[in-house]
DNA sequence: ACCTGAACACCGTTCAAGT
DNA sequence: ACCTGAACACCGTTCAAGT
C-alpha cells in the first residue's frame, strides 16, 4: 500500500525518501535490527550508499523515520472509541501488538525520546485522560507513567521473543519460558523466596493478559487518586 | 573497591574475569555504550583481544556481566526497610538513581531478559508484595508491571539525558527540555490538544518526582484491587 | 540536482602461533 | 593453561567524480 509514494513521479522505482523508509521497514521486519544496513539497503534499492545519504542524514534518522511511519499507520487505523478507559485499553493493546509484530520498534522508540513517534503516542494516550478529568498538574506525570509502562512492557516482550528466537534452535518462546520457569523452580527458597514461589505461575502466564492487567493497575490507581492531590497519594 | 578481585593471586594486575568486568564498567561509565570496545579494553588491560576472549565468551556476555555486577552492588548496599510500600519506593528510587549514574544499564537490562540481573531485581521487588498479601495468582503480573515500569522509566530517563548531552553543545538536559516544551507549546491545539496543554507543566516537571508518582499510581492500584480478583479488575 | 562506488576509519571475532 | 596480534568479514559515513 504505497500511501505517500508516487506523488510527483508515476514510476514506483524512483529513489525517494518514502521508498527508502519503506524498504528499511521491510528489512527490519525480515532480518531484525541488525538487518538494516546501508549495504543491504543499497542492494535492495539497486543503488550506491551515497545515493541513500542524499535523501537521509544518518542511520539513526532513518530508523526514527521508519518507526514513525509504522506508528502513524497504526494510530490512523485505530478508531477513536468512546469510553476513556476502553480507549486507553484498546490503544495500549494496539501498541503492544504493533511492537510484537515489529520488534525493532521497541528500541527505536527508546532511542528517539520526544521525537515525532513518541509525541503521537503521548497525544493519543493523553486525550482520554482529559475525558477522565485528570487535573492539569497531574496530566504529565500520568501520561508519562502510562506511556512508560506500555512502551516498557511491549519493548521487553518483543526483546524476549527475539532472544528466544535466537538462543533456541527454533523451539521458540514456549521453550524459553519453560527453561526459565524450570530454572526458577530450582532456586533455593531461602535466598529467593519470591522468584521460587512464582515459578509455576510464570510457566503458564499469558503475556498479553498480564500486560493488560498492568494497564488496569495504573487505571485503578488513577481512579483511586483524589482529584485535588496536592500532597502524597492517599491510601 | 576491589570486592571480588585478588582471591587467588595477590597481584592486582593479573588478567581475570573480574578485572575485565571492572574495566568494562569503567569504560561504559566514561564513554557510554559505544565506549565498550575490545580494542579499548585491550589497551586498558595492556593485552590482546584474544586474551579477553579466553575469559569472556562475547561482548554481550560481558555487557550482561558488567550490568549484573553493578545491580548486585546496588542491591547489596540497600538496607531492607520494614514497611512494604516504603521498601518498594526506596528500591525503585535506588534503581532509578543507579541507571541515572550508569545510563548503559538501561539498555543492557533490556538485552538480557530473565538473566541474573533481572532476577535479582524481580526478587527484591517481589518480597514486599508478599508482605502486602498479593495473592499467588496475581504475583507475577504485579511484579512484572512494577518492574517494567521502573526499568522502562529509568531507562528512558537515562536515554533522554544521554541524547541531551549529545545533541546540545553542552547546555544539557535543561536546554533539551526547554526546546521540547517550546516546540509543544507551538503545536496546533486543534490537532494536538493534549500535548499542547501539558507543554507548560512539562517545562517545569521533575523527573524523579514524576517517576515516584508513577510508582505510587501502581501501588494505589494494587491496594485498590480486591483480594479474590478472579474476573476483571473492579471499578 | 541527483547518483556512483571506491575509500576511510572503524567494529566483533577468530586463530595460528607462541609461552 | 593462558596470552599475542595479525587477519577476516563486516560496519556507517564521506567524497571525488560522474550525469
């Protein structure tokens, strides 16, 4: 789906920033973060490295641009639902799934704080907070907590999946979780009471459900925080 | 403070895994993530790259070892405080400050999920949850949410600080925040109502305080969640 | 204005050869 | 058992030279 491409020229194979970004996304999706290389890019685009540098300032700029393109598409595809709490949950899940599908986005977002992609997410997470009546003084800390949690968990989840794919022969995530759970279940309960205790629960946990449970935890915290909120948090 | 060093040999300059890790930490602290190089390491240790590879399997293993050493020291230095909520807040702040002092730890932790350093943190965050009476079925999702938030925010904060240090001539974090706040304040309120609205608050925000506010949000959520909790989260 | 592709200054990792 | 250091297969980025 060439959304922005082919504006001035009809030919699809002319070199343009949009086309470079699209190919970059394809490479990142196929070969992971290490797959984005100016040499691979040159080959795929049938040109030299210098040609790419004419359209793009650096690799990190290209990575941010690729990230922003995917984030923008994901948010655009998301209908604005009515109830604020539902809107936040839906948005959180959409971001989780987006990062699960494009694992490189997790670290790309971390490397570009305050840039376009982050601001897009901030805005969409923030609007429902206005509807919830979060007072002005608490708006920034609240979105920040929410966004940090969402991007932190989703990024960690994606990193896990990638590591599982690399370390195991192909047994993948299930085997990775199982190996960890087994290791934890064999820890000394005197030294590691908590980790030893959750090993069994961990073995059968559901990433997406736990992610959403954390979102609900934060939403519950927002709901239980008194509106004036000048001093410490109550309860 | 050579804690583990000089066990078998009295000489401090003999090549050992511990000494390699210590020098790696020093390089990471001084020159950032890119500063850890087998060439820089060789020079500092007055040896060849091959010698280091005899003690250490790969760069990523070395990074994880360096990360674990700092995490272990930080947690060891932390007295176990009584009240569970206080313990979690104290621990969270200690981790925040640790990552602020060693910014490379943020991404190192992400790259080694389920490894030693992560388990150490899991255990210490989890023990107070037992004291709070969080039921077994909710223990994993709850620590996971807490840990993801803490490491996510702290890592993001460190990445911000590093980026501010790189992009600005030396004006640093304050100028970086100011530039962002100014950019946000000039956004179109029709398209970016939320981001536009928080620009002023953002300009004068306090990273550490906001971080702690998020921890309190999650703690409030834990406190307000009913103990049985079989279905959806109430409220 | 836009593209080419060789060249530069780096990387992590390996490995024959030493002691 | 442990160390040396050259060599290998890569990187991102630059830049004279082309069209």
